[in-house]
C-alpha cells in the first residue's frame, strides 16, 4: 500500500512539474522546474530498480542539461531586456488542435501499452542468462559493452558529433558558454578556493570508483564521465579553466582516443575473437575496463567543452 | 531503213539541248539549233521507228508513234520549226532568249506528248506542256498578260486535276498501262461514266470547248506571235491526242456522252464564230476562229464516241482536219507578225483554205467531216455544217479586213521565209496526209459536185461580209469583251468577295467578338531578324 | 494495476505534455525543454516496460535508456548552441515562420 | 565472322554519331577547324557504315544487336530494309545538312553546342529507325525530343524560347501518351519484337480485350501523331520555325517529322498489323485525320506571309501523305507512303536550304520580298523551283511518284475519296508554290540586296548542298523505277515484309 | 558465436568513422589527402560487401558474435547492397568535390570541421543501411541528423541557421517518435531484431500504434508531404557538397527505412488501406513537389523541391506490393528509383554548386547567356535533370518504366497516372531551368562579373555522376539481379 502511495506521489509530482514546465509564463521558472523534474526522474529510476540510470540521470539529465539550459537562458535573455520576449502565443484554435493531438497520442500510447502483455522470451532474459559469457557481472554493463557494444560506440560518436556540430555553429569565444566571468581578480567568494581544493579531488575519486565498480555493480563509464563533466563545469565556472579557441592535441586525443581505442579493440576482435566487437576468451573484463576508461574521458571532455562553448580549455589555476 | 529506237528520244531532247545552250554563252548556236530541233520529229515518221522501251525512266517509259501521232507529228514539226525560226529570226521584243527557252520547252513537251505510249509519260508530257506554256503567255510582263496567265493557269490546273484523277483511276485498274490498251481499260473500268466524264472535261479546257475557251481568247492577244502560233496550231491539238488516247473510241458506244460532245462542239463552233466577228483585234479573231474550228474537231470526236464503227474513219478525218487547220492557223498567226504593206497576200491563201474554198485543203477537211457525219447522223448535220462554213468565211473576211494592211515595217527574211513555207505546205501537206490516211475522202473531195457544194458557203459568207463592210459606217458593231463571259464573271467575283468581307466584319463587330482590326493588315509577328 | 502499468500510463501522459508543449510554445528554449520532456517520457516507458517481468529486471531497456540519455544531452547541447547562434545572428527567439 | 562483323554495324553506326557529339562538345567553340573536321568525318563514317549495312541486308545478313536494359525489356537494334530506308535517308541528309550548317552558322556563337546536339539528334533518329521493339523505339523517340529542343531554342532570344516551350508542350505530351501506351502494351503482351504484318501476341490479346487493345493503339498513335504533325497536334511545327534554317531542315526533312511518320508505320504495320488495326476501326479514323491534315496544312500554308512558315505548314500537309499511305492499307499505298518518306525529305530539305540561303544572303524572310530573286540567285532559285514542282507532284519529280502510288494503292483498297484528297492537295500546293515561283522568276526585283561577293551567288557551303538535294529530287523521280531508288527500296520492303496486305 | 557474414559489413561502418576521428586528430590542414584515402577504403569495403551479397546472397554479420535477439546484427541483402553502392558512389564524388570546394579562399576554416562531420555521416549512413536492429537504427538515424544539421548551418548566414534549427527540432521529434514506436515493439515482442519483430509482432492494436509512430518519424525524416517543410530551406541554403549528400542520401535513407520496415517488419499490417494512405502521401509529394518546383525563382530551391517530388515515387511501391501482378516490377522500379534519384540529385546539386560558386548567385533569371566556361556544369545539370524527368536513356527512365509497368500490370490506374503526370511535371521544371541556361543573354544587361574560374575537379565530378546515371540507364539488369538477393518472397 505504502509503495503504491509513494509511486502515485512520484507520478503526481512528475506530471505536475511537467505541466508547470510547459505552462509557466516565466521562462526562468520553466528552466528551474525542468531541473527539478530531472532530479525527480532520478528518484523514479531508482524506484524502478534502475540504479545506473538514476546516477546518469542525476548527473547528466538534471545536472549538465540544467547547466546548459541556464547558460542558454542567460544568453537568450540579456539582462537589459525586461520580462519574457515571448512570441505571441498560438491562436486559440491551434492550441486546441495541439491539445487534441497530444490527447490522442496519450490515449493511443496508453491503449497500446495496456494491450501489451510481456513476451515469453525477451532479449533481456537471454542477456541475464548468458551474463557469464559476457565477462562482466553487471547486466547493464554487459549489455552496453558486450552484447550491444556497437550501440555504445555509436552513442559516444553521437556525443563527438554533437561537439563537432557545436564547434561549427559556436559563437565567438567571448559570448560562448556561460558567458564572461565577472572579474576573477576582484572579490571571489572567500570559500571558493577551499571548496575547490576539497571537491575536485573528491570528485575524481568518486569518478574513479564509479568507473571501477561498473564491472560488477551499477556504475561505469557513463556515470564516471558525468561526474568528471560536472567537475569540469565547476572549474569552468570558477575560472580555473579558461576557454581557448583551439583544441590542443592532448584534448583532441582525449576526445577521440576513447572511440579509436574501442574501435581498435572491436576490429581486433575479428582477428582474435570470433567477430568484430567480440572479446577474446578471458580478456573480456580487462578489455571492457580499458574501454570504459577511454570512454569516460570521451564523455567527460565533450560535455565540458559543450558547456564551456569553446574548442578547448586551458588550466589557469592560481 | 529502220530508225534505231533511241533516236525516238531526239525530238524531245533536241529542243531541251537548244534551250540549255540558250541559257549559256552559245546563244546564237542555241537559237539556230532551236529552229532545226522540231524537224527531228519527222524522224519518227520513218517507217522503221517502232517503239522505245525505257524501263528505268520514270515509271517505265515507252515511246511509240501511232497513226494519229504520225499525222500530228507531220503537222507539229514544220509549224514548230517555223514558229521557232520566226522567233529566233524575227522577234525583236525584250527577253528574247527567255521566249526561245519557253518555246523550246513547250515543243519538247509536245513532242513527248505525241510520242508517249504509256499513261505516266502521257500525263507527264501533258502537265509539263501546260506549265511550259505559262511563261509564253506572260512573256510581255504587262498586267494584262499576267491576268491572262493567271486565268490560263487556273483553268489549266483545274483541268489537269481532272486529268490526274482520270489517270489515277485508270492506273488503279491497269497500272502504268500502254496507251494502246488504255481505251480497253477505260471501257472495262467499273467507274467508266465518271472516268470518261473526267477525261472529257480534263482535255476540254485545252481544246477550247465553250465555255472553257475563255483562256484562249485572252492568251492569244497578249502572247508574242510565235507563241500564239504554237498555242493555236499545236497546243490545242494536245487535247485531241488526250481524247483519242484515253477515250474508249471504237471500244464502247457511249451515246449520251457522245451526243453531248457533238452538241458542245457545234455550239462552241457557232458561238465562237459569232463572238469572233465582233472582235477588234486580228489575233483575237483568229483565236475565236481556232475555238470554232476546234469545235468541229470536237464534233468528230463526239461522232466517234457515238458510233464506235465510225471511229477509224473519224480518226482519219480528224487527222486531216487537224493538219489542215494547224498549217493554216500557223501561217495566219505568223503572217500577223509581218509588218509588210502587202501582208494581206501572205494571209489570203491560208484564209481561203480555212474557209474551205475549193481546191484548198479546207475542202478536203470539210469533206471528211461531212462524210463521217453523214455516216453517223444521216445528214442531220448537213445544213449546220453549211452555216458553220459560211460563218467561218465571214470570220476570216473580218480578219482580212482588220489585218490586210501591215504597218509598213521591214520584215526580216527568216520571218517571211517561215510564213511562206507554211503557206506552201498548207497547200500540199493536207492532201498528202489525206492520201495516206483517207484516200476515199480525197476522192470524194475531188468530185465536182462536192467542189461546188464547198463553194456555196464561201460565196454566202463573202456576200454577208461584203454587206457588213458596206454598212460598217452606220450600224455599230456589238461590243463583246475578249474572253466574253470570263471578265464580267471575275469582276462579279471580286465584288462579291469584298461584300462578303464587309458583311463578315460587320457581323463580328455586332457580336462584339473582337475589336475592329486596324485598317492595314497588322504585320504578323514574324521572328526578329536573323532567325 | 501493476506498478509498471502505472508508470507506463504516466509515461504516455508525460509524452502528451511534451508534444503539446512542443507545438504550442514557440520559444526555442521552451521547445527544447518540451523535446526533453518527450525524451524522458520515452525513457520512462522503456524502464517501466523493463519492470513488468515478475522474476527479473530486463537490462536491455536500461542500456537503451542510458544510451538515450547521452544522446538526448548531446542533441540538447547542439540545439542550445544552435539556438544561441541563431539568436545572435537574427535576434529572434523563435523560428522565422512562427512570426504570427 | 563476316556475319558477326555485320551484326555489330548498327551499334558502330550509333556510337559514331554519339562519339561525334561527345568530341564536338569537348572541343568547345574555339577550335573551328577541328570541329568541322570531326563533324564531317563523323557524318561521313556514319553514312559509310549505313551503306555497308544496306549492302549487308541486300546480301541477306541479319544485322542485329540487343542487350537487356530491364528484366522485361531489351534494347534491340535491327537493320531490316524498312529501318535502313530511314537510316540511309537521315545519314545522307545529316552529312549534307552538316556541310550546310557549317557555312550557314559562320560567325555565330554556340556552334559547339549546336553541332553536338545536332549529332545527338541523328544518333536518336538512327536509333528510332533501327529500333527492334516498341521499348527501344520509345527510348530513342524521347531522346530525339531532348536532342532537338536545344536546337529549336538555339538562337536563345525570347521568341525562340516561346517556340521551345510550345515544342516541348506538344512533344512531351505525346511522349507521355507513348510511354503509357508502350508500357501498357508491354504489360499486356510482354516483350515482342517488331514483326512485319503485326505481332501474333498482340492479335491474340486484341481478341481477348478489344477495348483495351484499341485504347493502347490510340495512345500509341496519339504519341507518334504529335511528331507526325497530324491535325490537331501539329501546332509545334510552325512555331519551331524560329530556329535557324539547318535546324528547320533537320526538324522537317531529316529527323523529327520522319520519326513520327516512321512511328505510325511501325505501330500500324509492325505492331498491330494492318488487318487488326482495320478491324479495330482505327485505320479509317487515321486516314480521315491524315486527309484533314493534308488539306488543313495546305490551306494554312496559303495564308502564310513568311516563307519558312509556309514551308512548315506544307510539311504538316506533306507528312500526312505517309500516314495516309499506311492507313490506306494496300501494298501499293504503303510503297507510296514509304517512298514519300524519302521524297518529302529530299524535297523539303532543298526548300529549307533555299529559304536559309535567301535569309542568309539576302536577309529576306517574307515571300513578298523575294521578287526577282531568281535573277540575283539563279542556282538557289532553280533548286527551289525543282523542289517546289516536286512538292506539287509535277511528274518528272519525286512528288509525282509518291502520289501516283498512293492514288493507285488507295483505289485498290476501294477508297476512292483519297484521289480527291490527292488532287485537292496538288491544287493547293500549286496555289501556294506557283506564286512564289512567279515572284522569283517573272517579277522584277523590288528591294536592293547586297551585291554578289565574287562570282558565286552565295557561300559554296550553302550552294552545294542545295544542288545535291535538288538533283536527288530529280533523280528520285526520273530513276524511280530502278531498284536502288527510294521507290525501288520501298517496293522491296513491302514485297519482302508485308505480303499479307 | 561465429560472425557469419562478410567482414566488410562492419568495416563499411568503422572505416569512415576511423578516418573521421584521425582527420580530427591530425587536423584537416595537415593531412588533406586523408579523407581521400578514407573514402577509397570505404568504397573498397562496400565493393567487397556488394560482391559478397551478389555471390553468396544476403550477408548477416553478428557483431560481438552474439546471435539476435541478444546481439546486434548487420544485415546486407540486395536492397541494402544497392543503397550502400549508391552511398559509396555519391560519397566518393562528394569527397572528391569537397576538396577543392573547401580549400579555396573563404571556406578555409570550415574545411577543418567539414571532413570529420561528413565522414561520420558517411559511416552513419552505411550503418543505417546495414542495421537490422531497431535501436541500432535509432542511434544511426540520430548520428545522421546530428552530423547533417551542422553541415546545413556550416555557411553560418541567417537563412541556413534558421533552416538548421527547424531541421534539428523536427528531426529530434521524429527520432523520439521512432524510439517510442521501438519501445512499444520491444515491449510487445521482447526483441529488437528487425525480422524477428516481424515474425512476432502480429497485427494487434499496439503493433499498429507502434508502426504508426515509427512511420510518422521516418516520413518526417524522409520529408514526405506534408512533413516536407524543413527540406527546401535546409537543402537550398547548405553548401553544395552538403546539399548533395542531404538530398541524395540522408532524406532517401528515411524513405528506404519506410520501405524496409513495411516490407520486413510490418508485412502483416500492410493492408490495402495502409498502402493507399502511404501511396497517397507519396503521390501528394510527387505532385506538390513538382508544382512548387515550377514556381521557384532560384536554382537550388528547384532542385530541393524536385527532391520532395522524387521521394514520393518509392512510396508508390507500398500500395502496389499488395497486388501480386504488380509487386515484382514495382519493387524493382522503386529500388532503382532511389538509386537513380540519388546519383542524379547529387550530380544536379554539385553542378548547381559550380554555377553558384562561379557566378556568385543561382537566380534562374541570371542564368541567361551563361558563360561558355560553365557549359560543362550546365551540361551535367542538364544530364542530371533528364534522369530526374525519367526520360531515356537514363536510369531514372528505367525505374519509371518498371514502376509504371508494375502499376499498369496490377491495373492500378491512379498510381500509373501519378507516375506519368509526375514525369511530365518534372519535364516542366527541368526544362524551364535548361531553357534559361540555353537562352541568350538579354542584350540590355551590362556585362556581368566574369565568372570565377572553377577548379577542374569540381567541373569533372558532377559530369561523372551524371554519366554514371546514363551508364545505369543502359542496362539495369545487373543492379536488379543484385536486388533479387534476399527480396521478400512476395516481391522476389
């Protein structure tokens, strides 16, 4: 009974927040509520026994997306202009049509979902059954990096492509990303250096742990990458990392290295193991771990650069 | 001695070669050759010349002169030669070589027509002749000449269309048939009535049967003398060739059409005679005399059509009549060309011949005609022929009255020679042909009774002429325009057209179809220059 | 009504809200938000479906959602950068045809 | 081995034309002499190859090359006597027109483009001639439309573009009809080669579905009727007169109009067979349409003030003789039609060359400005006279021969009224050609024209082609009965191919 | 555990990807030859894959050695092989063309970013055509979109940014709709493998909703009427090589997937009603696209609208697939249409790119009296348009003929009418453009800026593409024999 109430509470919260995000007049309010919704989603994932997703959602879904949204909000809403420069709302009848359309969509999906009875055999069941052959114990990591390794490879390439795309349409350095930092020499909040000295190493440690634990319990490249990206955002905001227009060779290697490594190992699989993206006997775990480390960088750096809106970053610690 | 077959082509090629030379630098040689070229036609008269077969030419050409062709060749050669001689020697007008070339072309076509022995070549020669004659008619380049030319061409082409239809109808049944079998094919044709009708109408225009004679009356005054000589003496004979090659004469009896033809012949002879008398210009009078004489020859053809049995006799009579008329008319026309004071003396003998005075070829021709008409229509035509002879005499008297006095210019020798030659031949050649083709007619014509009969109409005619001559001061001659019905008809046509156009425009304006067009014909939006 | 069934209905509701937001609100940022809502709805549906089997939790949808989240964030990042550059160039916060 | 070599000739000839086009395109406008060489070389080689093929066919070799374009359709080139009749005509006239065009376009721009498309046109015409089945015929038929369009709009000014639009409107419309018809035919009876006397499969299909067979036949004929300028689809022909003279010559005499007429022959004789077409009551309609076109074309020609438009309408009327010959149905009529295909080509190309000469040398386009041209340009005017008389059907020339056979053939089939049409057309032709001849020769010149440069009246390149084709008209008429004349060749085609008629 | 298929299948995806990464790593300036090498390697891989399919029939490569439904399978049957070959041809041409196009004056720093984006897109396209797994397909589509949008916006002016923004938003919506459908399908069948879903999905309600969602997503990506609004601004403002790829490959991938899914995954659902709906949308695209193309005043929008029109034809296969008499020919016609359109459209856009690059604008009115230097590009444009019009002797014609024969064979008059009418309209707008190119310069216009000299390779590439279309026009038998490999039995 308590579970049911908790679920209803979560669902109510989620839908309420969603309606607010869409309906609220002030844009800033929508953005903030969206971030809150992200966090609530993380709880929902945990509720639905998907711990990996909860971690990723919290770090990437709520954290990073929220940061990007706020930076974009500030860029699209220069301080000078009052209020929301909202384009006029859609005329009544179009709104009605949209409502009917989305209602129909909801009904259709709802009806379809209710009609779905779980299939007898599913890919998931087989994955769980043959978990042993995959070389890792965590089912999600097994699916991600062993059974359906190509999807993960493609997904990181997507991130890389997004970064390339951002570079194509990037704004000049001065206005890109979170915008110009107020003069760092002046009064920086006194606790800032102390805070950084504590959180940064802690963050790296957490990321390392998540990466390591990916093999046998929730965690892995995505979650580790997300945490590192969060650290990057923090350092970018506090001015420790200065945006630069050129991607340094090291950064290029970090961006691309993970994917090249993954592909190389995949291709080698055709020789040593039975097929591309297959791991030779016994080597699966170590290779997966190696790939995951590469991927962590390949996820953290692009996300940071996407946030910072620059081609590269240069450490300018004090 | 048998003439090698290819020489049969000579009469056709010689004039063409002459024409070619005329075009080039050797004008004098060309003119000389042209005068001689028609005489090559006589080669065909040689007994041996049978037939020439050229399977590769056109649709398989065959040339073979038969009896009628031989007679007409005998006529054509000298007359054409004389005309060419007169033109080469005597013609002083502008564009002489143009005239000579046209003459040459017409003579070549005529020779081709006479020698043709298959349907396609016949039609080819006939249409070529029609086209070649046009430059002759319009040679003077005066508006009157162009109008005459236009009328000539329109009527000739309409006629030719009928001939083409007839030819195709025959060819559909029998292919490019030899002319010998053509009459049989026509006789046996399932659309015989239409076919014969087409043939009759097709050649009637060229034969000058009234009312289709109008072009003749207009063409002669405008054409230069040698040209009109050719037109009158020879071209009109082409119609006879056409009729006698294609019509089922001697094959099938066509009473209806035969009778119609006879009547038409008589009518045109009568009508032409009457209208001819009223004319002012000598050459127009001669033109009407030709129409009248051709009327008689049409009668002969009609008679042959009426009674197939009489066909051979009619044919012989026709040949004699044609030769007689050709020579006389050629002499008369070339005579008109003379300027000498005593031109009348040159004109008198052929005139008398035409009138049918005893001792001349006219008697022979008339006798032949009378004999055939007697055998077919049991003397019904006797009195009519009498009147016609008288009328002819009256007509010729009128002509002599108009043309007796030349205007005193000097006549070049070749022209006088040509006329003299024709006059001399006129006395001799018809009798020769008569002996050759119809000895009975010759014997008949030499009987004293017949000679007397022949004299009567001449005297009657002369009497009427003398009376008219006496009264010329007081009684005005009725004025009939040249080409009688055609000119008023054309004027009426033009007026009708203009009225129709005004009516059409008014109707359109009333119905508001389109804004009234600007006065001048709007220049059609042709492509900008440099297209 | 199993827990999974409940969440699938929630997912379809969320999808409806997302689509409605995408069509009605024409500010670029709001449209990107709406797209993310729709994304979350799809992920919720997947995870809820994974939860329907009594004995076990199907890892494949989870892997799909994890990949989906990263794809979503890269797409959103690109959309935001493009929107900012578009705003910098044109001064508009909505697509040209949404003028009215 | 010889047979194999013969087999490849059709392809070699086709590729010669296409190669010439490619080379000429590549050479560009600058290199004039090279282009002239390649043009003449290409035209000459093609003519030689075509004559060799004619020799081969005479020897009884089967000249055929085929390759599958689609599972259900093969592109097939077959050199049968009928095809060679058209191929020899188009190759010969291409060589002559090329010589003429080189002289005519002296100094004007875009010549590489002109000659390139010119060669493509002839390649397409060759393909149309040798097409072995309806699919190949359609392919080359449409290629012909595309290749001629740039020539029609060659001058590039707005009038040319408007004419181009009209041209395309008609021809592509026709093309669409032909496409639908051919596709439907293929669907109904599958891939069938052209068989003289009609395809058995089509006959059997027509028994099963007469209505569908008639509809498809109507579509096919509709498609080719556009290019054969049958009434009411002839509007494009006069409009295309805005093109330069060599193009008009090409359109009217060598390629386009002939392709249409040839198409009618292929459809009526080699696809459905005359008996079936008659049974489906299509041939009476076709002959009626042809008759109407003949008269309509001549009447409109009468009213034209410009020489080339008058010639265009005259073509509209003359081409329908071929259609009439086919529709009349008897062997003789078909011989007449096929012979006219060549004769009309020779005569019309002479007339257009003369029109081109007048336009190029004297700058005259209107008929009433040609007074006294005979004196100033005797050679051109003489050629014009020969061709005009030929068109009128004056006996010694080619026109008379075709009309003779058409007349006899129609009558053999009991259609007497055809004689009426022939006679009417002769009169109308006379009505619109003789006044021109009168102006040329008999009237004094009224306009002052540039004096003669040197002895010849115009550039040799403009005169020799005219003389050549005029002589050809004369010889085609005079030597009609010989086996090598167009008439002889047509007779051989009909006797060998269509005994059943 | 064995892979089972030809190694060249995964290589076709990985080679261009690795090249892109290495190019990014080294920087395009330092290794301008690298994209070329990568392109050739990819073409070699594709050639090898096509050879395998032709010789041994459909190739199924199980990545990671895992059999479906667990692992992801790369599947190449005849249709996929044809698409790969087309992509290879267009890709090679675009790579050759983009070299000189980017390395002149003002495109310089775009070169840095163009190469990696383009090569990743090529990899994604190969992945899309090879994918036999629904979720893998989702990621490949996403990758295509995220590389296509920046290519549209690469010039950076107002119009292209707006177009890119609209394109991105709609494409993301499409992807999410597709993913929603995939989620439902996985929920219902428990497998993501294309053909296994086909066997298990049945024709129930949920399957219908899933199919509807997936099709809606793919139609939006394939810019089929009425979801085509984003295509024209995007393709006409993108730089030449980008618009060539977008029109020839990216949009066609959408339509290809609609065919692939409806013939392999939802054959049970393909009722005549659905066939008529999708066929109707295709026909509407054909007619609407052609009519709009007739009204454009600039060259590239004409070509873009022609894309909208040409994409409609393959959809006509769906209503015809249900008619046994029409199915086989329609299937060949539709597949060959995609190939013919791809090559011809790429040639047309590259030629248009030449004209715009040289004249500085692509106003149709400005084409009058076009300079002789551009005659080769105009010739290429003309040749390409002839194929788009479906006139012989091009591949476009053979495709139109097969499709038309199929329609007529099945007695489907409306579709036959659409095909013929579409051809006519295409001739309308095609020849309207060519008329301008053939027209003489209006005498009153002042002599315009002499056109900028075109690098030789940029002139040669569109001509070669156009000639390839003519080569395929000579005979379609080899391509269609390849197509038979693994064709669904109803259409085999």
